[in-house]
C-alpha cells in the first residue's frame, strides 16, 4: 500500500495543505474554499460564490452547535419488482437554528435509521438564510412569498408584531425553526400529503430573499431631459424676426 504522507511528512490528498481546511476538518475537493466563505459571516453568505455547500461538515463548522433537527414523518414506500414488492422507508427531516437558517431533507432507505441520517445530511446541504421582518417594518408592496410543490400552494404573509404564527402544525414547525415569530399563512390545494406540504413551505421560506425591501434598493440617479434642463429658456416668448430682402 502506498504511503499517504509526502517526503516532507505532510499529508497528501484532499485533506492536505492548501485545500481550505480549518479547525481539523478534512474535506474533499477543496470544499473549504468552495463552501461558505469566512468573509460572508456565520453562514450568511451561502451562495455568494459560484459553488454552494458541498459537504455537511462545512455546515457543522459554522452552525453545528446551534442546529436542531426534527423528524417530520417516516413513511413506508413500495416498489414492484420481478422478485415481488420492495419496501423502503422515506424520512422527512427539518433542520434549523431558530435564528434565520432552515433546511429540509428527504431520503429513502431500507432502514429507518439510515433514512434519517441521510435526510439530516441532505437537510444540512439545503440550508438557506431567511429574511425576517414584521408588518410595517421596511416592507413594501411585494411582501407575500409563495411556495409550490405538487398541487400544494403555501403563501407566507407578514403579520403585526405579537400575532404569532397563524398556521397548521407542519408550516408552523418549519417557520419556528427558521426563526420567524409572526406570520400569517394561507394554503391551497392538497395539504394532506405532508411531504409536498413541507416542501411548499420550505420553497416559500427560501424565496424571502427573492425580492428587495426598500432598505436594499439601489439609489437611482436620474438625468434631466433637455426639455427639463432648458425649461427656463423654452418658456420665454420668442418673436420671429423677419428679414427684408433688397
């Protein structure tokens, strides 16, 4: 077996020097560089670069101590094969820090424990930041966000401070894990399917940064048209001068 250390005694491979490892985390394929940059703060800059999070250890490094996960549902799914029916378990897991970050993962496996572990990993890789506010605070006209999955449609509407989360249990749990305290919800379509209902809610939460509130508007600089710039000259009465020919 080949030696894993170089001539200088330094480790080689993805965990070697120059691959962006920090704090003892040995990631692969330079994920420390492609992941959440330190200049973006504690995970607030996800998606700032060309590459998103590639490995769950990156999420654990930035948000691991504050992340809480909860299994929303475990359901058996079956597939008809030539040898008979093959039964597997499908797990829906939500993960969040109750302070502006939320993720949702879905995984199928032959065993429940394996499905839950895989769903937690996928939930960490799908974590998104959440834009929070309340009714009347830096909110313009486009304040309602909508998420869709299958036939389910979920709308999130800002609520006055102190209203709480007015929702059924599934969206309420996701909104609480995202750190949202006051919100109205409206759901249409088939909401009995928990998977689609949770995915529609997560899609709506992910769109909270899709619109710009007035505090994020870029200051526009307008140039005057010639009619506005020379309006004082144009309002003057001009008489036509006749030229006599001799």
